[in-house]
C-alpha cells in the first residue's frame, strides 16, 4: 500500500492529532463521507489511514465495523422519525378532539373534551383575574377574616378540581359540574333581574357609586351555563358518568 505524505500547518496538525485517535472504521467513514468534510480533512484522514499500513484483513474488519455503525445510525434515525411521527399524530388527534369548530356534530367524547377545555380556560382566567388580590392577601395577614377569605376564594380553587374530575369521567365530576352550572345559571338570572331593577330605578347616583355589568352579560351567561347543563344532562353523557345507573 502506498503511503501518502502531505504538508500541514498548525491548525491541520491539531486535526491530525485528533484523527490519530480515531479508529480505522471512523477514518473510513470520513473518507467515504467526503461531502460532509473539508477536502483537506479528507486528505489528512487518508494519510493517517495509509500510515497505519493496514492488512487486507484489517481493512475488511474496519469496513464491517463501519457497516455496523451505519445500520445503528439508520435505526436511530428511523426510531427518531417514528417517534416524531407518533407525537405529531397524537397531537393532531388531541387538537382535533378539543377543536370547538367541527364540520359535523361532535361525538360524546369530543363534547366532554370541549367542555373540559372551556372550564379549564375559565379557571385560568378567574385565577388570573384574582391574582392581584391573592398576592395582596398572601403578603398581609387577616386573622379575623380567614374564613371569609376561604369562602371568597373557594370557587377559584374548586372549579379546576371539578374540571379535572369531569375530564377523567368521574361521577363526582359530573355531579359537581351540574351543581356549579345550576348555581351559575340561577346567579345569572338573579343578577340580570337586579341589573334591570337598577336601570329602572330613579336613584341614578347609585349607578355611579356601584357600577354593574350590563344586563345582556348576565343573560348571555345564563344561556351558556344552562346550555352546557342541558348538554351534560343528555343520556349519552350521563351513561358515561353512570348517572342514574343503579
């Protein structure tokens, strides 16, 4: 075998020292994958491999090792590609189940997922809306009003629990959500009536002192909560939560 000799500078000398630690199979990989390396690096790899004066048997062993490395790399790439594909497919399936805009009427499972997503967003919004007050109470103690504070913030922490139980198809989650929706619907009606009475009142000074939400807001809230309550009370959903089953 002809020994190759090349003139190299300091930078290439450092590269040659690094290549000297490579196995024969690694040097063959650099030579065969010349498009992935600088031409000078390939020349150095050839020179180092030639300087080792390998026998035909040693070259054959190096080629077999290189083939094993290639197969392992291909298996690793295929495994990574399959994993990415599986994640994308599962992600697309989840998004499709949670997508509130459907080309056709969603099935029962999708309906449950959509309702769960809606109340998850409501929980996050309520927590964000009250975050300043929660932070203020955390920084200052109110020893005489602890129970009042618990009652005030209880719905903020109860709703996420209800949402999780409902999403996991727990009977208790359905019952608690039904109670929550019924209470919310009745509250919206009561607030709507109060707002209408306030508008018709001649004491306009109180309107500025105690601003209230427009009546239409309470009416929309009633329609939404009562609509969701009607939907979860339908037979297909009740069967999943074993509501009414003995």
